[in-house]
C-alpha cells in the first residue's frame, strides 16, 4: 500500500460526510446505502466513525458531476476515468467526485427501484412474466395512464407484486420541488417543453419544471433516468425510443447494427436517419459501492496500491463478494490503527452461571474454564518474545518457556518447555532466533549477546560487537534468512545483513526498514521467516510480506499462527 | 443456411473518436497519472521506457519498458482518476 506524501490523515476519528447530489442512474436510497456500506468497509477495521451531515461543511463532500465539474481535473465521458478523491484536509481536500457520464449501478446491470405499487419499493425483477409475455424492461403495457411499471418477482401473473419505475412522470429529484413530478408542457425562457431538457444548464443534467411555467414559478427538479436511458452518444440520459428507424429498417430493441465494436445502441427519437440522436444501451455499469469504497480510501489517506486484488488498485473490476484485502487493511491501520472490532474470542461461560452449577456436566465445564496461568497457556500470551521456525516447527518464546506448532498444518500446540531444558546456555528472554538454512546452526539473540547452537554444542554468549554491530544497537529484535548464507537482522527502524559464515555484517548497512519493507510496522518487536514469507509482529498482530515485498496479509498471531481456538 | 449479412458501418455523431496515435495516448496517460512530468515531456528529456516500466510495475504487468499491447490495453481500462505517482 501507499500513503500520500507526508502520511496525510485526518486528525480526528469522527469523520463527517455529506452527499451533495445524486446520479439519475440510481435511486437516492440505493445511493445512500452504497455510500454507507463503502464507509463501513473502512470503519470495520479502524477506530474511524462516519456520520452523515445533511447541511454545512463535512470532511468528505460527495458529489456527482461530469466533464468540467468545478475542479481542475475534468472527467472524460463514459468509461475511462470513473471518479477521483482528494487526500485528507480542509476545503476540497477529502472530497470525492463521481463521473456521472458513467452508468452507476451495483455492478451487475440496471437496478430499478420501484415506488408505490404493492411491493414496498422492491427492485424490479427482469425478465418478468405478464399475461404470458416476458418483459426485460419497465413497461406501460396493461395501463392506460402510460406510467411505467415492472414486476418485482419473476411472474406477475402468479405473484401480482409490482411497483412503478422511475420516470419524470412519477417524481423528480434534487432541485426545489420536493420530489414533485414534471408538468408537461412547461414554459422555460418563453419556450414550451413537453419533455425533460438539458437546455439552460451546462452540466448536462436533464430537468423539468414542476409547474406549468418555470419562468413564473421557478420550480424545478431533475429527471430520473428510465431503465432504458442511454449513456454516451449525443443523448446522455434520454430514453431509447422503440421502435426506431435506422438505415430504413425498423428496430424494436437495442442493436449493434452500424457498429464495428458490437456495442448495443438505440435511437432516442423514432427516426435515427433524420434526427441522428442516439446513445449506448445500458450495460453492467460500475458498482457505486466498490468505486466509492476505493475513493473513500483516498479521502482517508491511501494512495494507489500495486496489489492487483487490493481495493486501492487503480483499475476497476467487479467483485461479487467483496472483502477488504489485507494490503488495504495494513494501509489504513498504518494511518489510524486497528479498530476495537468484534472480539475474536468466543464468549466463555463463567462458573457463576447458575445453569452450569446445577447441571451434571458442571465438573468438566468448570475444569475447562478454570482460570489458566497465562504463563502456561500460549493463547493467553499477548505477544511473544520471539517466534521462529526450527526443524519444521514454529517456536514461540516467552519468559523462559517456549511452545511448538508444526509448520505443516493445524497441529496441536506442544509445550510449554523450559528454554533451559533444551538450550541450557540461553537466558529467559530471547529477542530473536533463526536456524541457518545451510548448516542448521541455531542463532539466539538476547540483549547485546548472541549464542550459536550446533546440536548440543554452544558458542557464546558473544557480544553483538563481534558481528560488527555498534554499541548503540541495544538488541536484535528480528531476523530473516535470505538464502546464500545471508540473514537480515532487524532492530526497529534499521536492519543489517549478516554473513552467517563470516559472522559479520556486510558493508553498506544498516539500512532503513521502511525503505526496503514498505507497509510493515517499523517498530515490530519480532521479525521472522515462515513458509517463505516474512512476518513482522506488532502487538497481537502480524503483517505478512511476500518475497516481492508486498504485504499480502495482516492477521492475529495467536489465531492464525498458533491455531488458538 | 443463414444468408450472408451485409453489415453497414456508420459514423455516429457525438462519439468521442480519438485521432491520437498510441504513442501520444501513452504519453498523455503517463503524464496524467504521474509517471512523467509535463516539463520533462515538453523538453523531450523523458525516457518513455522508464516511465512505462514504472507503470507496468504498478499494474503488475511484465516490465518490458515497451508500449506493448498488454500495456496499451491496461491503459484503456476504466480506472480511478487519482494519479498513481506524485501529488
């Protein structure tokens, strides 16, 4: 992950946001829900909270716009740029803008939320069956008032569940008319209009008057897009008109005729040949939730990631079951820390529970839940002095003891074993340890001393100075085997490369940890190699890094590595 | 058998048709997303190969430094407008 230069972040955790306007593509309720879910993506893993404001200046101001929309970074029509956002700060900083020349959906095609009818605002179900026919878009069939409707189940004939589809004949949004429907014809600038228009506006949004005379009453609203609205072309937002004539032929549905790219299009008047008005028919669209979650990442301080599966990767791709990638988690927690979140420990009964006391099983239960000496139960250890893999088993060191877990799978925890029983020369506190992959020698570090075990033979304690480390190095807190007889030794912000055979650190070191291992805590209290990946531990958590030095997972040490229940 | 279908292609008005060459398009893209600066581009000091390699690294593509078809295709994918590099 990357953060903006200077690690720009909010100086408070209670972030506010405000939705300034809506897209004609997606119902306001669905839009609000998509934004709320997008914020929750980040609040779930941080201490951040997000509160929506309906007026005034919020930290994150959200708006839809197209092309030149009031900042120095114009959008580019359909596709290409989808949205952008500014890093945290005052004014435009922190704001998120969405290109309204895109077709905004939930990622899988047009979403038509109904109003009125008897379906409680359910989404249209396409196709639906009505009087034996199948419909793949809203229809006015069966009605005399021309209002568009759809079924909200697959079979209207059987279920009779329906609602009305968005259209200017039903409601408007925004403006100053409180959602009133359009009145046709209406007068604007002395002219009569009998349909929504873009006249009088530079932003391309379709509007209408909600009284018969705009010039007099100044009442207006924006027209919601119908499910048959086009994007791009020269009629953005206008509905397809079926049937339409093209090169003398009649078309009753979208067609790719006339195009070499197989994209579906339609005319927005009844005759393309004479009017030349057209646009692309709706496609899958872009998930407002996914794009918003990405943009809010910027608004919180994250730059683009180079991890293809990460949310902060710059390119859009639709993901059905979205889960925040560890790279994104590592990034946002680097800025804001981790949230309290749900406690991963399962609820435990207490011996005071009356039911348990009276039940015959109480003896067993009480035995299991009896307070455990945290020095004997590794799952009660908050963090370990050192973790390392020795002879295929992951070793966890803490206060003179160690536990072992097979690196092969989900084996049981073995131990505790007294360190002095296995390696009598060692002190109780081990800062880091590693097994030399070539010679199988074991290196242990504690304070400014280190020991080398070859089987039962030990060399040490020897001073870190013997390795070429200065007196300012208080201890070695982590180690990574790098192959070819080299091991990296970590001490917080710095690391050295040790030539194991010569037992001296190489020239050109120390180097800064954050320059070579971006995205991991620089105050890791343990660093180790496990299954060819690097682990950096801080508190109860680890950051896992691939050999290409990309953080690919953040997790709990005791659940993921120690297999605690 | 289906009759051969004579396809008619038309130029649709209002469609954004770019007359840029692939090279111009790539230079614009690299400048827009922070891989080359406007100044270095205008002074022709820029090494497009180096910038392309940086882009390819960012996008997880093979780092050839060439404007190959995979890179060009990736540049045309829908994306966020925030630059990948720089402020």
